C-alpha cells in the first residue's frame, strides 16, 4: 500500500499533465528541411498525369520512399485526430499560424491527437504507398516547400 501511494505521488503529476487545446500553446521551434530521407518525386502544382496524359493539379509533394522509412515533422504544432484510409493513416499537425501540414500515408504511429510535437519529432513510418506532404491554410492548398526550411 505504501509503495502504491508513493508511486501515485511521484507519477501522478506526470500522468495528469493537461493536453494543450490550441496550437498556439505549442512551442514553435525551427523548421526541418525534409520529413523523410527520400527524393522528391513530384512537387506541388500541376503535372502531367501518367495514365490519362492530361495536366492535373497535385495539392501536395510526393516523395519516393521505401516501406518503413522514418517520418519526422517539418514544423512544430499540435497533432489533430488521425485520418485512417485504405492506404494508411494521415497525420495532421496544426501550426501556430492556423495552417495544417498533412503527412501520410503512415504506419506505426508514434503520436497522439492533442499533443504538441517539436520540429523533427518522429511521427511514424511510411507504408508501401508514395509518401505525401500537403499544406492547407485558410481552406486552400498551398505549396509546402517554403515550410521546410532550406530544402526547397
């Protein structure tokens, strides 16, 4: 009984830390150059679709990854609820300025919704599908490259 009380006294404050409500509660930190160690396959914007042969708008950057590669955040923020799809899970990180970076598809997630993550924090691992990074601000997709520090 005595050890249980001691354990509760020591660990209680750590386990009951408040979860931040807003991204502005999270420290900002420096931007990271890339979310994954892989070449950029397609950049944000219009590109020629390989199957239909027409120009299509691509609202994200696509990286040529292998399954199981580590993925890190490029900017600090608050983790939003994870979006599960048939090709994997997508993690959204809301920044202090209200913009939202979307990473995915991912497997083996290492983050939970509502928590703050620093730039460079590990999010999870890539799936066998191409890895994408998208940035949304004020309900519009914008180029995520400027958010990645010096790697543009």
